[in-house]
């Protein structure tokens, strides 16, 4: 292998989650390759690790499905420019951090030109769009996966793969301290708390905020002493949610909006109403009963409904291979249904005990030193590419 002073490693992340993953990997690689140059497209966490971002990560940011269409040409131009730069430079390795719509296409062109590629995390081919495995075979030299069942999928397809564990399982303690979380939020130990998580994107709030607020209103009518905590991703989301709360006439209901600190809000809860996505796994790792909800524009829903391969949408249920917790999707995502399901999760002690045990087992299955595992895998790819 060339000396680390000569080593160029290109990376691309398109969202905050990928920025976090790539930064953890860089932290593991730095001691092994102290003079390596990491460059491409990245965010603040990667830059903290010495990454040189040649385009801002914000240039790639999009929301769900159809939101990419107006920005397709601009994003494609960035992909082409990065490809041309990397084909001319020929880095020792390209690492795509999530963002598969952008990275898999880029990886395919680089791999065809003889540049090894690593991708993490796996696209959810086990949930929908399974045909993507053909593109992955052509594009990826090595796949890093964060769920244990994904390893077998790639082995059967002939794609070199390493299960690295899920970084969230390292970040969240096996035994969360609910009392400390409540102290941080100024909530007493004897109060029942419902945490409400309608999503971080405005596109999610557009569809979920109103039914979630309607459910809060119904739950507060059942128990006026309930306290609600709502983590907010930013000022725009907070202003939008506050306006809907005002319109719903909930001035007498104790609703605390928390800026950014979703983990404390989850940890403090007795039950959680949560939008489908990574947050559902966070709630499970905090060992909390939950109701999962999902609602999008009709066209997106019809596409997803016809392309889905399994009956679950929430990550805890997918990992358990059963409906551990309720899922209320699209037309079923109504205030009354949400309130009824959440009340059961809040009030059923036997169910709570069962979920704590199942979620603890799930936590153990996801717990690895992900930075060390991914670092070892990347170093193996570098060594193999040098010897071949």
C-alpha cells in the first residue's frame, strides 16, 4: 500500500445521518492513516475530523421522494463533477455514506474504472425496491450494514459485507435514566409523560402534525394531568407546530416544546407517539412503548404500498419480525385511532414489561463497536485493492 502521505480517500454524505456515520469512521481511520487526505462532500461532523468538503452537504439536501424532482439537475451536475474529479485523481478508495440515490450511481462509475468502493449503510432493499441489489452488485466493492439480518442478504448476492452494528445502540445506554431525563426537563417523577415526535422535516410535519395534535387533545381529555413533550428540529418546525397547537385550542394542556434534544424527551417518556423512521429505533433502544405513524402525499403512498415487501414499516417491528407495537399508516393515521392506541401503550403494564425485555434483547443484538468494525473493514478493502 502506498504510504498514508500519498493516500487519498474520497467520501460523500448527503444528509446529517451520513455525516455522523462518516465522521465516526474517519475517527477510527485517522490513527491508522494519520496523513491520509479525506475529501469530497461532507458536513460539519466530518469537517471536525479534518475532512475537506469540496461541495457543501446542504447542496444535496432533499426531503422525501418527489421533493428531489425540482433539484435533480443540480444534484446530477454535482455528481458528474465529483465523478470527473475522482476519475482524474484516482483515489485509493471511495466511501459512500448512506444517500444511495446519489452514491450508488457514483460508486458504479468509479468501480467500473477500477476504484474500489465502500458503501454504508445499506439501502432498505429488504423493505422495498429489492431490484436495487443488481445495481449494488455492480457498484459496491464492500457493503457495511447496521442490521444483523442484512448480512445474509448480501452474502447470498455475492457482495462482500461486514455487519458493524448500529451506532445508536452504542450511543443509547442499555438502562436509560428516566429520572435524570425528567430532571433535565423539569418534570416530576409522579407525572405521566407522553412524548410526541411528528418528524423533523417540514414535509413530515405537514402530514403528521395535525393528527398528532388531535390525538394529544383526546388524550388530555381522558387524563388532564398528562404532560406532553415535543422535540423540535428547528425554529421553522417549532413555529409551525405552535400555530397548529394554538388553532386546536390546547392552551390548557401542558405541552413542552424541546429544541433539538430528542433523546432526553424520549428517555423522560412513559409512551411515545412517533413518525416512522430512525426515531422509532431510538424509542425502542430507550425501551419505551410506542405507536408508530406514517402519512405522506397520496402518490408517494401508492408507490410505496405497491413496492413494499413486508407487512411492517417501523424498524422495531421489522427487527422483531412481528407487530411488537402498533402502526397506524396513511388513512388509519387519525386522531381517535392514534389516541386509542397510545392510551393502551401508556396504560398496559404487562405490555410495558414485555416490551422492555424485547427491546433490551434488540439492543444487545445491535450493539457492536461500529467505528472499530467499519475501520477494520475499510482497511481490509484498501489492503486487498493494493495487492490485486
